[in-house]
């Protein structure tokens, strides 16, 4: 099952967010007195503050995910790692959920003038804030082939990843879901010839008929940060 959003802390434990843009802003009756000055709600400090508060919610829940989802065990006693399985081209990849903030719908990407990094696609809007959007295929050195055919409808997504410098966004072709992978099922990437994204691989696992390359999240986030320099 595809999980589009990681679970949040119970709403009664969090400060309320007033979505005034849906009531009196551009998506409401447009009666807000700030509209004359800001033209659009996304330019308003109230909208920006609400976006910050929403992102803070994900920061809070990530701490719980680190201890309750990652390195979990099931009834068989095997230690497991919670990973998000996704696809780029014809390559299936996995990333530990401890670095994942959210799986979001595709947003428009706005290119930047005079950018030097091939991996930097531009910026995209995440709850009123412009966030750098990067190509994982470029970073990983993947050659994207033809679209993978299947019986189900394929929906591209954007991964919002948490880094020390702030959130980063990466579009992917498909998200399979979040799975608890047995750690003893991981194979050393050095034993797998012609492995995609070898320099970022921490292991390979055969999962539900697919060969999934598990990415080392620290190396990946460091490479993404370097692409912004």
C-alpha cells in the first residue's frame, strides 16, 4: 500500500493552524485586508508562519519514527529497517524513512537562471516556501530508460527529505510504499555486479520480486547539499 504521508502526532497535541487563505484569502471570499498589499496569500507573513508550523509538525514526528519505526522487530524476531521503496526509470531504490519528511504530490518546478549544477532542477513550493528540487537520477548517475509498464496506474511523486540545511525535494517516477526490510536479508553491494548507484548503495535486497538498492541516506544528502553550492 502506498503511504502518501507519514503519520503525524495526534492533532490535540499540536497547535492549531488557521488556514485563513481558505476562508478570507485567495481560496476564500478574498476579504482579507492584507491581500491588497501582498496580492497573493503565499506572499503573506501569516501564510509563511503557518507553513513553518506545519513543517515543525513533521520535525516532531520524525523523532518518534526514529525510535518506533526504524530498526523495528516483528514476531519472527528479525531486526528490520523501515524504508521507502520508490522507482527512478527502471531502477527500484530504497531510502530509510528516518530522513523522509513526506511523500507529496507533484508540484511545478521553477528553473533558476545561471545554475551550474546539472542535478539542481530548480525550486518548488512546499507550503508557501521555495525549496530546492534536485534530480536523484543525475546525482546517482542513472540512465533513465523507457517507462516501466504495469497493470496499475503509475503516479509520480515528490520526496521531501530532511537535511541539516533544511528540506530538499526530489521527484521520483513511482512510490511503492513503506516497508520493514529484514536487515539480515540485505546483501553487500560489492557482491552485486553492475549495480545501479553503486557509490551510494549500502545494500541490496530482493523484495517482492524486485531487486531494491538501499541508498545510504547520509551520502545522498551530502551529495544533494553539494549540488546547491
